[in-house]
């Protein structure tokens, strides 16, 4: 019985440590920026043109990056959109989930290049994901600001 109590204590301690590690994981000023972008998206306002330390890329650059197989493309849209159609080879990392649980970034390799996209210039999810990943220590971040609408318009490969 003492053994079960000790194991329960250890598990509870581990859980509390993990929760405290990510409580308030994002600074207030960044959260204000993200919430402002979310509000702007609701009224179809363009997202900022760029962010310090995050390179904005176009479809030509993305195609070159994907050919080298050094970059991973991350779709930050809702799951139903990702499941319906995505840029060929894209992986899914939902912005809203990362916002709630920064530990999700732990499945990513900080040494890799990541291209983030969503639904174009009026969508808040990919720029927000880029800001969160940058805060979590990722340095090779590329934002496809024009996103899926541009990719489809150009007839580029989807799956």
C-alpha cells in the first residue's frame, strides 16, 4: 500500500511540474499580438506583412525548399481542411492546439526548417504558429503568407 502511495505521489509531482513548466509559456505581448490577429481575421483584415526572425516565402521558394528535402511543411488550418486538401507532403500542426499545449512542439526537431501555411493573408493561424514556435526556440521558420489559396490558384500539387 505504501508503494502505491509513493507512486501516486511521484506521478502527481511529475504532472504538476509539467503543468507549471508550460503555464504561461507564451509572453503577454505575444498573446496580445496573436489575439489581435485572430480578431483581424474575423473581419477579413490582412495579417502583418512580416515578423522579425521569420522569413516570408512564396510558392517558388517553397518548391525549391521541398525539393532539397530539408524543409518540413506544416499546415496550421483546421483538421477538416487539412484532411480535405493540403499541400503535397504537408504535416498537420493545429495552431489552436499549440496555443493550449506548447508541449506539442516537442515532437518537432528544432534543427529542421519549417514552412508554415494556412488560408492566406486573412488567416491568423500560420503567423501565430510561427510566433509560438519562435518563442519555443525554433529558428528556421518560414511563413507562406499567401497560403493555400495561392498554392491552389497556381495549380501546384495537393493531396
